């Protein structure tokens, strides 16, 4: 273990190296006794320009961690965090939000154990200042949830009720020396001083979106009556391989993003490299817009898992308009992506392993809007929706990955927003989810409009006309009376149902089952009651592709049966069935099984 320097000799050397502030100055800020994972700040006020004396101790990256090069190192990612000081302090001008002093760039005395000492004076103009200290030297810790390593930087665990820390600056007790003391001819800042100073910067803001906590979002919808220039200040968490806390602005009417916080356009915001800042001026034409800021479940104000940015107070999105006349032309409005009370079908709040459906009937052609949120991974959707024309039993729309966009939050959150022209007829809307990441239990950051997780169908013009849209009529959707039906078949089914014809009759058979390589595994047949003679059987060669997975097969045809009594059978194997699909379901999953209908006899 390295020998700690003689602090008396260090302080003498620092006193010789830096100019000394006038004696008798009062203590304006004193931050000490920091834990190995803590951010703290205080403020001070100078009524006149003058020198303030700063005494500070921080730490550079520990040598044993800086020397590791393995790609498997917790500290190495797309942005190598090994050069980030785990114990740092700095001073902000609270009105301009500019850094006026930073231990990491100051002339310091470095001891052999990696600690940096500063004792000197800095000249500052009159104003209000924030003094920040970030101590994030813990590289592993023990808690009542067990032991974890490297999770301080990766953010894989939250603070529990009991924690013990470990790491180079923790093990040798050096973290106890972390401190910053500011002395000068001024006074400690009150909360009102800091709030008023912040308003100097945000006073021209038309929107200030700040996360309410982990895994949260905020939005602001506004209408412009004339073209307007906005100053954008966006601070969040981003890496080259992903966006975690970030912002965007969407045109409500075109549904196009007009600005998105992009890693390539950001700069280091201070502290950990994943803290990113984008400052830009954007020009927006007259129209309606909505601005979003989303966060994931780690590294945010109140619970940083690494050194925070220079300006933690502005974490989020700030939109400013300098021209007061232009600000007067900006009007907020109530925005909902799905018109309230105007939905034709609303399958939302979808949980894990759900298969839900709802139908509707159109009395005349109608253009409908579709708003669908789901989960997509590696180019495939695993939580998604589709619509089936119940006359043809074929899909007329499917939520394909390539037709979706990032919905905000985790990368796998996908959004479809669009319109679809439908003919008069009956339709069924389906939604299927897998066993994770849903409205009941998110395993990654949720999208900002998570309450709509699922699919919503509504008139494209936003106004529901009940003379055009009617409840779904299952019988009328296909026509004809049902003679026998075995549907929604599960695994290992052996089901049958009898029916009788009092005269020779044309019957329509609609059967869905599983088949592959010329063989059927879930299939139906009809036999004469009593004799067992088979009069119809669902074979691979008589079926067609039924949509979804290639093994989904459908028979849709008509046969003529003499008068008599018959038994309809359905048999399935132990996998891929209604409510337990092991692959993409067919277009018409509720009909998995067989339905026999009586149709009119040709004269």
C-alpha cells in the first residue's frame, strides 16, 4: 500500500505555490465526509468581485484500474471511462452555468497514492456560485442483496439499505480526505439564491423537461403560429452503442421527428464520458410539435452511478426562445397520440405472454389511424399487432419491424404510427406478446407513451362515427350457419363434435393446423358416425400457408355431404397451439382448429 504524504509538508508546499487570499475570510462552503458514492453541492454569494480561497482534495483514476486493457474489464466500453477522475470537484457560475474552476484542470500537488491537493486563490466576479463534489471511487460493494463488482460505473444495481464499499481509494481510507472548502468575503447561498440564479439561465425557456426519477419521461406539446428559432440545451446519458437519457421533438401532424439528440452532435458534459451535452439552434416552421425527454432506470439526478456532469441541475431538455415576442406566439396544447374516447379498438396495457383480440365492422370504407407499441429485437418483432379481414381471413396489416421507429426508452421499444384504408366489412385486431418486457413488468426502460403499449385503432380524422363503425358480428363476418366447431385448440387435444344433415348439403370447412415437410401435426377430419369412415381429412397437400410461421397451414374449401350423421375431429401434438405458440401465430389464431358451416345448396 502506498505511503500517504505528510500533510503538513504538502500544505506548506501549496502555500508557497499559490497566492494566498486575505486572512479573516469566512467559510462559504465546506463539503467533507463524503461516502464512496455520493454527489453533493452547496453555494455561495459574492456581492463584489474578489479572490476566494479553495482547499480541495480529489483523486485521479487508480493506477491498478488505469492499466487494465481487457475488453472484459467492467470499466471499458464504447467510451473508456478509465481516465475519468472518480473524485472530483468544480465550481459553476450559477447564472451563466459556466465552469469557473475545476480541480481536474487546476494546478495541483499530486501525492504518490493518486490524491490531488489544491490550496490556492481564484479571482471571481460578483455573483452566485455552485460548488460541486462527486465521490464515486467505489469499484465494488457489498449489500444486503449480495456482492457485486464494477456496478458503480455500469449502473446494474441500486443502493440498498445496507452497503459496504470496496476499491483502491476505499480500501486505504483515502476517500475520507476528499473535501472542498471555499473561503472568501461573501456568504453561503440560500436555496432562494440558487433558484433565482438558475432562473437567470432558464428565464427565456418555453419548456424545461426534467426526469421525475428513474425510468420516467416528460413531454411538452406546443403550437407555433409563426416560424421560430429555439436554443436547445439537452443533457443526458448516451454512448456510441446506445441512447439512455435523451430528447427529441416530433411534428404532431406529420409524425416526423424534426430534431433528435444525437451522440454525434453532443460533447462531453463533464464527469463520466456517458454524460453528453448538445447545444444547438433549430428553426421550426409554424405547426404543432411535441418535445420528449426520456430516462432509463439508472444514472440520473438523485441517484448517479458515476461522476455526474458539470451541471446536474439541467439534466433533461431546455428549450429557450430569446425573443419575447416570439415566445408569445408559442401556445401549449393538450396532446394525446390516440384521440381520447374515439377509438374503434383499444388493446393496451398488454402484459407478458398475452394473446388478445377484438373485432369491429365497417358499414362503409374508412381510413383508420393505427398507433402500436411493441418490442422488437434484431430486426424481428416479439410484441406486435396485426389486423385480419374476416371475410378473406388474411392479414391486411402487420406491425413489421422495418415499418416501425424507435419509440424512446430502450432500443427495443418500437412504434408504428400510420393510416390504413379499409373496405366495408368485418375485421379482427390481434396483439401477441412474449414472456418479458411488457406493461406489467418492464425489463428495460419503458417508452414515454408506455400506457399505450399494445395497439389502438381509430378514425384517421380523429372523430368516431357510430353510423359507420359497428360492433363485430362473428356470424355475419363469414356468413352461413355453424354445424360444428372445434377452435382455439391447445396442445395434445383430442376433441370431437357431432352434427347431422337432414339432406344432401354443401358445407364449408375452415381448418387451421400445424404442418411441415409434408406431414400434419395439428389437423382435422370428418367421419361418418357409427362406421368411422373418413369423408374428409386435412392433409398437407390440401392446405395452404396460413400466415405467420411457415408451419401454419390452412384448409378453406367446400365439400358436398349426403344426409346423415357425422363426427368432426381435431387432434394436436404437444407444441405450437392457441395461447402457447412457439413461433409466429397464423393470421387468424382464434380459429386454430376447425369450423364446419352449412351453406346454401345450389339448385
